[in-house]
C-alpha cells in the first residue's frame, strides 16, 4: 500500500492543485508586492505549467521549535451572545418571543 502511495498521489486531484500553487509562497521572499503580483500570475496564468519552481529558503521542519521554547498563545474568552436582540426586532424579524426576559 505505501509503495503505491506516491503514484496514487501524483494521479490525484490534490497533486494537480498543489502543483498549480507551488510557487506562490516562495515569491514573497522578493517582497510583499512582488509576491502578490508574481505569485498570482504564476498560479492563475501559468496554472502549474511554468518551467520553473521557486525554492524555499529552508525546509519547513527547520522553522519548528521545541514545545518548551514556544510562547503560549492566550486566546480571548468565547463570546456567549451571538445575536443582538434589538437588531432582530429593529429589522422586523418577529423573533421577540424567542428572547423573552
């Protein structure tokens, strides 16, 4: 099964989509505007048939740090109220009976 995986991947829709956008991120090493213009042109105009592949400066795994060295991310508390009652009433949705005080 694992021997057939590379061939199965190359024959899949996923491989074709990834090939079309393979150069998008590497173009940004030349600057934001160059990355936007060249990356968009490369993926929308050439659609993966460009004769070049822009290399990344380093493999992805080299950018990882051990968990102990990573700064924890603090997320805000989730918002409990999703809908504002006055907005629903103001636009006449007739949902006042749902929010009976």
